[in-house]
C-alpha cells in the first residue's frame, strides 16, 4: 500500500465534505453545507480533537475533480502545513477499543495480507455506536457505489476489463478474502462473542472493510516507525487517517503526508494558487493499479506511470507460432525453455513490464536471444554460459529502451513483435474500437466504470502499439 513517499486512498466517493479554516484562536471550522448533519458532527469531532486545518484550505465539492476534495482558498507556499492529526486518532488495531484482544491473538491472526487485525478492528468500530471514530465512520461511503472492480458484476469485469490483467487480480483478491475470513477471522470471532456478532460481522461486511482499506488507507513503513535507513524499509500494516483521505490523487501531486513521531502532517510540495485543488499521490501507479485498488483511473495521457505487463510464457507461445508447427523447431524450443528454467532465468510467473521508458524484465535480452538461436548456436551459447556461470555481477534486470528495440537482431525483433501482437489480441475491445470511442460523442454516455475501464485499456494498448512499431522490420519503417 505504499511507503513514506506515496500513500494510499481513492477519489471516487469521499468520506467528508466542506471543512474550512481552523487557524484562528477559537479553532473553529467553518461549515458551508449546513444541511449535512453527519458532516457537522464530523467537523465538531475535528474541532474537539485539534486537527489544526490551515485557514487557507477548504474541503468541498466546488473546485474538486471528484465529488469532494481539498481546495486552496488562498495562495499557499511550498512546505506549508495543510492540517495535522495526532497519532492517537489514527484508526488501526492498536488504537481501537478491542486492541487488547487483538494483541493477545496476534499469532492466531497472522495472514499473508497482514490485514486481518485491522479488518476485525474496523468491523468492530464500524458497528459500534459508541466508537471514538463514530463521526468519521458515519461519513463512510455507500459501499454499493464504489467502483472497485471487486464490486462489479462478473459480466462487467469480463466485458470491460478483459485483457487488462484486472479480472485475474480481482478473482485472486476475492479468493484470498474468503479464505482469510473463513480460516482466520471467523474462528477468532467465534472465540470472542462479546465483541463480534456473527450475524452482523459477516463476510459481506468483511469484504466492504477490505474495500475501505484498499481505497482509503495509508501505510507507514517500519523503517519510518523505527527510524531506520531507506535500505531497511519494510512494509507495515495500513492505518486509517481521517481528513487525509479526502485528498484526491494525481500522479503529479502537490501535497504529501509526513509521518512524525507524535502526529501526521499534510504538507504542500510546491506553491499552490488560490482556487487550485490540492492533490496527494498514492504512488507510482498505473491506471490498472488505480482502478483495481481505488476504483478510478486518470485520463491515460495524464498518468505519468502507465504500465502493461506480459507474462514471459507469451514469448514461448510466440516462438511456437513462428516455428510454423515444425516438429524439430518445437522440440528445440522446449529444450531452450527447460534449460532457462533450470538455470532460473525464467519462471512461469515472471513478467515483463512495458512503460514509456521501454520494456523491463528479468534477463529479457537473454531470453529473446536464446529463443531466436538455431540448434548449433544454442549449443555454443550453453557452453559459454557454463563457462561464465561464476560471474555474479551480471545485472538481472534488463531494460530494452526504444533505441534497443530498433537495433535488436531481426529474429529477436520479430519474436518480440509477435508477442506484443498476441498481447494486443487478448483485449475484449480492439485498439481501433477504443480509439473511436474516445474520439466520439458517445463517450459522455458511458458510465463511470466504462470510462475508467476505457482509460485503462487504451493506455495499455498505446504502450503495446508503440513498442510493436519499434520492432517493425527496417524495410517496413
């Protein structure tokens, strides 16, 4: 969920509305929307707990790219504190009212995700009318309208996101959620009926709390917590940070959340003009990652971190296609692939990533070269590899830049081009169909989910098309 320099939340449905200025001696937050009773209670809660909201900012609809956001109502300088929240007001397993129970059950609650203690804490607080965070939780979104694909119908996911990689990720999420709830959370709740009611704290609520964490949580690395160096950074459990999760995301952000010893502060990272929206960033995330985790996507041209992945197995399949079903060629391909697996150059789960800088993958250049060799040259290559096997200084990651792709051997370029086309063929909609939709008047008729999916698909295809064009034969360019 990110570290010290990129923190998480989402901008589709927000937890709060219109907070305004709290730097006066009385520390009052001005509320413009007087009809929103839940908001007024939340504002009073913020006043009582000294959030120190900068009087130069307001949280409101007007001027926000989404339903709600934070907007500058006066010029801000770089480095200004926008608001502050004490650590005691962060909501997580160590601050909740069932912290002692969760602490004692730490070993029983261990899981692959590490989220079970926080999920149990959220379920307890969310259904507890006397919760310290009641005003905050009362402003939680209607989970039924969240646009995270885990809430889409199977038909929507398959139709709109086919080929993007998101359907497989969603299926894996749901499988893991069900497993953790059934094997870990449920048995623990059964042992503590004074705190959890199985008729209330159901799997459906558990799923909604997972979405809440995915969409709104922030994560501080253990290195930050313990004051260690960057090289010691390890992931820690996410926490819920009231007010901070109101900021919307863009990859070119202008604010950043700092974790201090006693409190957290949101600070401007550049000068911000009056009327500008204030944005945080969740990290260097592609549109596919944003939609999967947060339920939205940026216009693909504006996302600085576009990315599409291809499983290395696609290279093997493409090499088989180019073999024209020749038995000797197919047999040689299997020998090459098995050998690369034996020496740990390829694994069935390995992928290459394509972004604006080029194509990155573990030993990618070597894989392309080996798959393109004839039988005689492959034998020589294996011998040279064995002779050089003691050299541990070789860079495991390969970056093929645009220039590299145009200067590869014809056989490697053809193999990569075939693989890229194979990847393009996996999408439900063609590149031409998506391009036409983006340029037509019908775009305004699409639902938010359809628009987000379109941005994801088209951004990925643009990267694939650019790489494919760079791999065209010189005579065709």
